[in-house]
C-alpha cells in the first residue's frame, strides 16, 4: 500500500517538473513628457517618448469619447430628461388609405402571442404627430418630442398597426416601409453629442399576426427596415392556381440538383386548386409590428477607445504629435504594454493639457 502511495507522489512530482514555466513579460521602461502643456486650439503639441521600443503604445487624448477613465465602458444617466422620436417612411403599390398608424404604450405586458394580447394594453395613437410617406420616396417624419409618453420606471413600447380591408371592394393593400426609426434622449452629452436610446436595429420590432397560418401578412422585419403589407388577395387568376404553372411539375429542373437550372431554395409543392368558398381568400385583417420594451433611463455608449500609435512591428517611437481642436483641459494618457502568451505588463502615463482659444 505504501509503495502505491509513493508511486502516486512520484508521478505527481514528475508531472509538475514537466510543466512549462511561465514566461515573464518585461515591464515597459516607458515615459512621456510634453514639450508644452499649454497650447492654443489648433496648435500641434509634441509629446517626447522614452522607451519607444515598447511593443504596443496607445493614446487617449482626453477629448469626448477618447477618455482613459471610460476605457471599460461609458453609461450616461438620461432619466427624466425626455426623448424625441424620428423615422422615415414610404408607401407604394395598392390603393387602400389609412392603413398604418403609430401607437405607444407603457403597460403592454410583452406578450406577442396574439393581436388580442397586444390590444389588451393601453395604446396612445400618436400618428398625427408625424409626417407619413405619400409615395415611394422616403419622407422624414420630423423630430417629435415624445416626453409626455414616458412614465418613470416603466419601459415604453412603440407599435405600427396595419389594417387590411377586403381588397376586392376596397382596392389592393399598400406596402409601407419604415426605416431610420430613432429614439434619442433630449439630453446631450457634453451639450454636443446626441444620445441614442434606441435605433432601428435595437428597437426590436416583432410582427404579431393572428392569420399567419391562414392568410399571412407580407410584413417583415430586418435590422434596417420594417416592411408593412397585408395578406395576398387570393383569386383564381393568380399563377399559384394555374395547374399548368411549371412550378407544379415535379420534373422541373429547378428541383433537380444535377441540373444547371437547379435552385437550392426551390421546394416542390403539389398543386392545390383555388377554393372560392374559403373565408381567407380576402379577409379583413389587422396585424401589428411591436417594439421591445425600451427603458429610458440610461444610454450605454460602450467603452472609449484609444488610438494605437505603435504596434509590435512598428519602428521605435520617439515622438508623437497631436492637435486639439477645442479649448479645454484634457487628460492625455499613454498606455505602453509588453506581452507574451503568458503575461502582459502595462505602464500608464498621464499628462494634463490646457488648450486655450
């Protein structure tokens, strides 16, 4: 038994002795001085660098969004500051009027499972506040103050409601496009920079359509555009109800991977004749595009980024020049680093710079 224990200990010691030693990175012998610490706006400032053979050197100027203290992230408190909303829209095809409206709610539960669940919330119709497109050319809605819709501590939802009347008697449903949907805080960062609370991609619109299995709306959502359109008006004259249509031929080369005309996305479906008695040929319908809940209290701008002024293969850096465009006091920060597969060692140097008009 003792022999077994000794063997285990010996094996562990042998394995430990075989482990690869940690490679120590060299701490940068790095320093920076400024030729002048007070300059005029637009004047070039020269930073003298010692230890410029350091592997990597980066620079934070101290200007807005270029500040070292925010290198891990910048979150701006905008609670109670109000917000504005803007988007652009266009419309084409069809003839139906007044199909689209824009609404807002602060008590929607987030249940997107049906139109009834969406409509159970209290929605404020704000369509009249905005300009809507009248042609295929995109029209800017105008920037509209929506601060009155915000309730402290509650998320706000926005929704486009689309109504389709019977198309045989009211004309074909129209196709609407919504893009550049942007909700901005009325607060400006440093009184100059717009703070975007949500944009077209992050608004997270979702289509809610009760007839999606019977008479699906043609609406869709991408990162850059919301498309709103009603269901197809089904009638016997459509190509899909023509039994001679080549798509109903199972020998059509678009279905055969060995044929030059093969289309990978083409899926054969057998012919189904038009059913004149179906209530879903031309139904009156309603569907919604509803955003995610948008909380209007903070704007996450992500980290401030430095400017890389030297890389691993760059020549030795002995000087760096920079120009500040605006008057102010700036904390210029240089970060020098050496590293290897095991370690990274950094040195940070800070210089206060005063820029006069």
